[in-house]
C-alpha cells in the first residue's frame, strides 16, 4: 500500500468522514478530519478545502486522499452522521469557514 492508501484506510476505519445534516431542511455539509485539521468536502462536486487538493489540481491530480476517503466511506457505510437543527446552520457554517 502507498501512503495515500494508508491514510484513506485510517480515515474510513476511524469514521472521520462526517455528514452534518440540518433539520428539517435536510441541508447537508460534509467534512473530514485530516492530519491538518477539519476540511469541508463536496464528494459530488469533487472539492476539498485542504491545501493538498489545491496544489494537486495545479499538478494535474483530480482528487486528494480526503475525497478518496469519502468515496470509500460511502461505499462501506462508515460515515459519522451528525444531526443539527436549522437554527444552528449559520453558526456551524461560520465556524467552518473561519477554520479555512
């Protein structure tokens, strides 16, 4: 296994892919807890807020290991789902963006 494969396995086995669901609207925000902190990911849109994603894109890479982890976690149903109320959405988003 290469270094990224090991990272992917660790993230998935430790359930560090988080799906934050806001109710009753059913808005969803995905995050992953990586080595450098917590990052916002969009598995469907193919985006991650980590520096590796940005610099990888500059070098022709399509995804970072966080997105690979999200894909595997979804296949294996190893996602941590966290339910919030819609009233918490704004504060959650502000906190997430301030960490970027």
